[in-house]
C-alpha cells in the first residue's frame, strides 16, 4: 500500500506520476518525430534525383552516414511506444518511463548529427565544401546550444533563485530556539527587557569573580 501514498507536490501516487510523465514524454516525441520524418523523407528522395549521380565520394559518404543517423534517431524515438506495448498492463510503467526518457535523450543526441550532416550535404552540393562545413558546424552548435546548454542554464537559474529565497530565512537563531525567523525580522526580534537585565547582571557578576 505504500506505493499508493501521495509522493509529490501534485498530491500524486507513484503510478499517477508515472502516467503523467509518460504522457508528457509522448507529447515531446510527437514534436521530434515530425522533424525526423521530414528529414528521413528528404534523404530517401534525394537518392532518386538526377543530380545524385554527380556527388563525389565525400558527399556520398556524408549522405549514407546522415541517412543511417536519421534511421537510428527514428528507431530511438519510436522505441518507447514499442516498449510500452510489450509491457502493457504488467505494472512496469515507472520503469518504462525511465527507459523511454533515456531513449529519447539518446535520440536527440543522434538527431543533432543527422541535422548537421544533412545541412552539410546540401550546402556542400550547392555552394562548395567550405560553405558546407561551416553550415554543418553552425547547425551543430545551434542544436547543442538550444537542446543541451539552454536547459542547463535554466536549471542553474532556478537553483540560484531557490538559494536566494532560502538565504533570506535563518536556519536557526540562538535566541529563538527551533523557530526559524526571517532575516529581515531577525533584527527586530529581541529578548524581553527583564531577560536582558538578568543576562547583563550575570555577566557583570562573572567579571567581578
């Protein structure tokens, strides 16, 4: 029965949280699968165009590698659906969510190289090798920045904001016992005059001794 107790700020049970996370993951996969499908269709149709025969060795190798990366990304993004179908109604939803999240993360990493390779190929054919390399590198940096660096910066900003908020509250004051007093009010909270007088008298007696 412990697994049915609320465990999050949303007052969800572990199974409810797993269901919500899996639905959110599927929504994300729908967005990425659209890009993969467009890229994969473009690469497949490219091999049947008349200009494909004019590609040199480097361009052909780039095409084959990019096509295989697109296939791998598509397989990684569709794997969560196959995993869920294979383990349906077997009480493995939390594990499915964990594995599916890792598959989606790996798929995004592969998709970065697939996008970069496709841009490299197209620009190489249209403008030249130097332009293709520059365009491919720029695509790689943009994807890494938006998909990898930006989430880390947002997470770091959130942690810094939480640290600043908790820093305004004292952990424990010597005169307030276990009561946490905000830093702004700490200066206004003082001992009663009688207690302050007694403390001063004890200090003076200790000095005379």
